């Protein structure tokens, strides 16, 4: 399968802990996006990269969130000092042009 | 601010019934329009997209959508639904001048009964 992959698929953590998620985009896709989806809502944009450059961040991305794409391939999303409100599905998507292809997501539960 | 509205949050249909899901967006500039589907336990998949040209676009699995610029609408249709169409459907709009980040509606949950 050469689609977008995300790891881990599920993460349970205690409030205050740090978590890191990984996204591997489709090979040769230069754009990579992170979204967050909570129950009953559509995905909400968090940030995006073109190659290794982080070009846009949503106001949803508080200073506890950081994302990297060091070599323009895979990306990581880190949440520091997790809060219960961070519980959500974190989705990654990649694209070459306008059409984005989504991964299966990482479901985070903060206890 | 740009927004995407999906009018129906939950729809229940019998097999063979026709489907139309509404989507309206608010933005005056150039947009690209998408419908994504999420089947139970699966990830988001692209159903169809509109960038330019013929406002009636056809997607996978017999779905189509019509872009009506004057109404800022991009409604999804299927003449005859099947049980396997049970899923969550999301309308999305991107901004060509914002890295193509997607702005999604809240989604419509479709249940097709046998």
C-alpha cells in the first residue's frame, strides 16, 4: 500500500504528558497537511508544509503543538502537556497539487 | 470568514432511493470544491472534485455534484443509493491562495437501510 500512513493508530495518555505522532506521505508528494477531527465535526486544518517549510499554521495550533518535516518527507506532530481537550483524531494528508489524500489518522485519548 | 455549511446532519434512506446532500460555502474568491466520504472504520476518501469547467462533475460509485456559482452551492447527488453507501460525507472547500488547505463542513451521516 503506497498511501499515507500514520503511526500510532491509537494513543492513550495522561493529562500533562507529551505525545508525538508520525505521518508518512505518499512518495513524491511535496505538500503535507495536519488536521484535527473531533466527534461530530469535520476535520479542522492545523498546519501545512511544502517540502520541509512550514508555510501556514491555524490559530487552533497553540504553542503546545509543534510540527516538523525535517527532510521534506515524513512529518511529526508533537503535543506537549496534553489536555483533555486535545482528545481527537489527528489526520495527515498529502498532495502533489490540489487533491489531498488522507491517512487513517491517530486517535488520541487524554485521560 | 470562509465557512462551509452542510444542511443535513443525519439522513436515512431506503435502498434505491435518490440522494441529494446540500453544501453551501461562503467565500467570494476562487475556490476548489470537494466531496469526501468516510466509510465505517475507514479513512477519508475523495468522491469527486470541481476545479473549473463543466459545473456537473461525476465521481466514483455513481456520485455526481453540481456547482452553482450564483448560489455558492455544490450539492452531491446519487440517483439510487445502495446499502454500501452508508457513510459520513464531507463537503470541503480550499483556497487557492492558502496552500490549498481544506475547510470542511460538519459532515452528513447517511444510513441506507435494506
